[in-house]
C-alpha cells in the first residue's frame, strides 16, 4: 500500500532496528533517517515536528520517528558540547558517521537493502563492538552506551574491540567522563539494570566501565570493592567486587525490577571501607554501607524509590540471612524497620535482593533460600494481628502501640512453632 507521507522521500531504517533484525532479536522500535529535504518539506507531508536540538518528526500515521540527516561538531566538554547541522545536502554516510558503534551505523532501504559504509556487518558477524570513528572520543556518553551494549549483547558473544577499549581509557584519562551530568549517568545505569533481553548480563556493564577506569570516576563506592577479601568459609569467591557482580546477575534472574537490581548492586558498599586490621571480617559494614549509599544517591540524583529499597537492603540483609537465630522481638523490629505493615510489596522486593546476595557466591547459585519463605510466613502472621480490635479494647490509647507490638511478637512466636 502506498504511503503518501513517504512517497518519493529518500528515507532509511537505521540503528537498532537494523542491528537487531540482523541478529534475529526482537525489534522494539523503528527509527528513520531522511535525506535531501528540509523541515518545511517534512511538515508539508504531514509530519509532526518534535525535535528540540535537531529536526525530528513523527510520521502522521505510525508515529515512528523520522530525523533529518545531520552532522555534528564538537564545541565544548561533555555530551552537551555539540552543534548539529541538518540540511538537504547532508548524506546518509555523513549521518551514519556520527553514530557510536559500527553495528549501530547500519541503514536499510525500503526494499530491504542494507547500507553499511563502516563495516558494521563484519562486526556483527565477528561479535565486536567497535567505534565508527575518532569522533567517538568527543562524547563521554558513548562510554556508557558501549558498556550497556556489551551487557545487552553478552549472550550473543559480543566483546568490546581492543581499539575501542583503548579509546575509552584515553577518554577517561583526558577527563571527558568528569563532564557527564548525574542525570545522564543514572539514565544509562538504570537502562543497564533494567534490561530484560535474553542473554543480557548487567554485571558486564560495570566490568566494562571498570576496565576503562570510568567506574572509579562515576561509582567510586562500587569500584573500591575489588580486591577487598571476605571470609572464604562464606564467600568462596573471596573478592567482594566479584561477589557483587555475581549478586547483580542473580538479581537479574530473580526479578525484572531495576529497583531490586539496584538494591543488590549496592548492598555491600560498606565492605569497601572496612578497617584493614579486621579483614576479612566486615563487622559493621551494613551501617557504613547505608552512609555510602546516601552519598551515591544524592550525587547521581537517584529516584527515591530506588534509594529506599537499597537502603533497607544494605541495612538489613545480614539480619535476613540469620533469621533462624533472631528472637521474635528482633524480627518484629525488622518488620517495623522495613515498614512492612504499610509497604508489604517493598518487603518482598528486599527479600529478592537478599536472595540474590545469598546466591551470588561460588557454589551457591542454585541453592534454595529458605530464609525468605520463613520471613514471609512470619510476616503473614504479624500482619494477621487485628490492630483495630486491639485499639478498641485498649482504654488508654497511649498503650496501643506497645500492646500491638506484643501481639505481633506473640504471633511471630506461634508461627515459628508451626
């Protein structure tokens, strides 16, 4: 069927849609580049202008994005320091040249012919993430994007090319990463954490950033965990950084929630500041970790819901693991601390993060985690206490909180015996 909006229009499907189709992966969205026209031409065809920094238009029917072919010029530090230039004379090859990776610099004609001016097809075949040109080094966001693609396509066997790894290290050394604004760092981080594509492995995102030195600049609280020992009896992998990467991958298997995965990522930050004299023990790391987490969340402007779950996981994961050893009163204190009675769904999310922590150890990956089921059972018992009935039976309203607490502790004791 003829499309009046695009009839006679030189346009190409570009980027991820071409890449993913060639890899046999689901195509989430379709973006197009248009060559040889200007903004007025697009509007006359019925396209709706939506671009702020450069001309981007929505198709009048499909609402898919059509961008005018453009070039860019570096004018300042960071990823904001660019001037874009779009006019009818800009070619498809010039537009593709500004892309980050060769596998993202592919285009496809309406007839299905692939246009590959920079070797993206070979890199797809060889499972290689390689930068298109030296212009990659002008935009520090591309370091984050490359790390994210490495994590997303890990199951497909992709690796960052040696020359791209070298360029990323040079960019970090030159201070380009320091110009990144917190919001963009968080945006890429949460995309990596929330990627639910088959074969995606979030730990690879952080490992690539660590390899080029960007992790130390952006997440020093996480970076310092590598090389910190843990007791081999409980952590056969020993290295705390290795452990946390195993935990984040376990969290990705247990839950699609980026909040749960972020909590898993940040649960052991306190081990990076353990006094050397007490290593490999980490007494008090939970509270130290909460303090470090607060600083990280403030610096990256992490949304409140992520911070809250991560804070609870950092503070209470040790108690969750040892629930069998806790008194009923201590378990009730735990329930109050996590605000169980008002936020039961968040309590369940914390248990998932704790389970990821338990399984994120060498040899523990497939082991059951009965602590979670026990705590859910005890939480159900505590929640079954009729707070209204207790309040109505209490003549002195000041005594209601203590009587309710006592009733819940009693319910927990009874449930443990079953």
